[in-house]
C-alpha cells in the first residue's frame, strides 16, 4: 500500500474509532450489549469514568485524523493503551465466569482498534517519505 493510501485509511480509522469512542461506547455498555461491555456488579462511578476517558480520547482522535503524522504519539498511546486495557480485561474475564461475555465484546474490540491503528500508522522511513511528499497536509 502506498503512503498516501495508507494515510487515507488511517484518517478514516481515526475518525471511525473517535466517533465510536464518543458516541458508541455508552449505548454498547448501557443498552445494546451490557454483558459484553459492562462489568458486574454495575458500578456507576467506574462506568462514568470509562465513558469520560474514552469520549475524551475520541475527540482527540478526531483532531488527529486531520494530520495523523503530527499526532503519532497519540495514535501510539491509543494502540498501546488499548492492548494493555484489553489484555488486563481478557485475564480478568477468563478468571471470572460471569464476565466471559467480555471475551466477545470489549476485549476483541480494543484489540482490533490497536491492530488497525498500528498497521496503518506509518513509522520510520515511511513516515519521512510521507512528510517529504507532502502527504501529511492533504
């Protein structure tokens, strides 16, 4: 995939993930699929904190979509924090039979976010070539 196409896909992924983080987590957690997104017993304070953190990250991912090369540290934070968060939740869900639904809900969702952004984010020589070609400003 050439750098310009890769960057276009990255921009689209950042917009999609950002919007899901802003408006998609709440309905998944509260109404559409609580067993895959909400831990038991329900903890409103925890849920508000998670929703606030992910909505904030979503806003910044939308901002990053305008010029992903300038916002690589945020993108890599999203990749690594999603892997860590998903990994911790996977271990907890495996060890708690009542939480196995997370193995089909938020755990794979976070891993997909991490993999997609990691694969699409240019690094090393590809980043330098993209910036030199003026791809960053498109």
